[in-house]
């Protein structure tokens, strides 16, 4: 195989991914007008249903436009040897092997952000605003972006520098050490994300004493689950959409409830949602997810180690000499089919876990408040009640609402 052949293989992979996503999106679009399942007939009234249809349609058209724009731009970038140009610019700035990589990815990241920023602004301040979801002010949006950039620079840049340094010391065996590093970082992030990262963007306060906290405490005691850390997060500063999540384990486990969730659900429904989250913990889903993610990461790193210094990969991108960062980019483009397969597998596992957590909540608390809470949350977010099965299979980390309700009955 020569460089030209490999280049067109990369183009074919990118084109296949694009076509696959557009086909799946179109199939999902054709199901917007499907009859609402009987068990979901009470989610929307006619006016709300029409609004949800408009919301789905607007998002579909906007997603199609933005994806076509990105696809065309990426193809143009590849055919014009864009990676080689950026690599040359990076070497003009510095010749240190770590700094070159940081500058290289910094330029790509900055360019990507400049291109995607108008789309992000339109989605938040036009689409989400039009349908009554947006609560983000321009100030909050700008501050979020700045904080995100700083985190990418410090955490992302630091991790990348560490990986390249490890590679320089250990060569072909680097993937073992990087695998350990990534696993440790994932473990720490899972344990301390809510404590260290979330406060940079949101205010978290302990759930105040009252009937809700008492009901949560009573439920936790009934299932032998020690839960001292229950926090409320000010999700309403950005959106009216509601959520809740469980994070950490051991002494660092905590449940975080969005203030919008408390506003939209009654106390029985909130406890039912919490019971679902406790089910994830009791069924050891957090640990299983960590293991599955670690195995996926290990596989990815091992395959990458086989081609990291390939002159053929570098040549396919128009770069004369192979370097770690060029190998990483080329590998990322070629790895897409495997990434799609592992993503499907992770979604299958995730959907299975959601069924198990629903079943746990049903058996330890009650199915009716959980069902009503799911319906309310779908209603307030204008969720798609009739997703195409193929789209669900490829993309949904949770079963569709109708699938979850049928499984609980």
C-alpha cells in the first residue's frame, strides 16, 4: 500500500461515517410522524406535541447543515494538506518535540473552535431560546468558554505532554504506561469531578433539611445505602431542562439533583429518580463502566502503538517525517470504524444498565412515580417519543421512553 491509497482510504472512512450518520438521521426524521405509543399518549397534549415536532424538525435541519459544512471543510483541509501546513507552522514556532505537539493541536483546536462557535451560539441563543429552554446569558456563555479553554489548555495539554514524554522514554511499550495513566486519571475524575470540576461552572449546595431530604434518607436507609452527600446544582442558570446524576464511590459518592428537577417533579418522583441512581450503584454499574472504558482504552492504545511512528501514515497526510502527533491524527481518522463498533457496544451495555436500574427502583420503591417522572422529563425537554430503532441502536445510551415503560410493566 502506498501513501496515495492510504489517503483515499482515510477519505472513504470519513465519507462512510458521514453517509451513515445522515442515513440514520434521515431514518429518525421519517419516524417523527409515527403514531405515539399507547403508553405515552398522556405525555403531550396536542399543542405541546406540535411544539415537540417543530423542535425536532429545527434540530434535524440545523444538524444536517452543520454536519455538511464540517464534512466539506474537513475534506478540503485534507486535500489541501492542511495537517502538513499546520505541522510546518508549529515547527516554525518551536522545535521541542513536546511543544511542537502542543502548538500543533492548539492551532487545530483554535481553528475548530472558531468554526464551530457560530453554530454553538445559534443553537443556544436562537434554537434553545425559541423553544423556551435557554437560560444562559451572554456573560455565562463567554465565561463557560473561557473556563473550558483554560481547562483544555491545562488538563488536556498537561495530559498530552505527559503521554508524549512517556512515549519518548519507553518507545513501543509506551501504551502500557499511558494506559495506566489514563485509568488513574479516569478514576480520579470519577471520584472528584463533582468536587473539583463542577464548581468551576456551577454552584452546588447541600439539599436543605425538609420533607424531601427526609424521604430520601428514609429510602436510602431502607435499602442499606449510606448517602450523606446530596447536592442541588443550579442547572437553571443555563437551561430549563432537568437532570440528576450519581458520581463517585466509597466515601466520595454523592447524588446531584438539578434545581430544575426539584422544580418540575414532586417529592415521590424525585425519590424514584434517586432510587434509579442508587440502582446504578448497587448493581456496580460505575465499576463495570470503568472496567469497560479501561479495556476499550487499552485496545485503542495497543493498536495505536503499532502504527504511531508509521511513515506511511504521515505521508498519507502529506507530512514527510513521522512524529507522535501526526501519527495520533492519522490514527484517529483511521480508527473511526473501530470506534463506532466500540461505541455501539458501550451503548448496548449502558442500555442494559438502565433497564437494571429501573428494575431496582421499581422493586425497592415504586414504578409509578418513576414512570411519571420520566414522562414529565420527556415532556419538559420536548423529547422524541418515536425514535427510529436503528438510531436508538447506534446512538442511544438509554432505552427509549416507551421501551423503559414497557419493561417496567
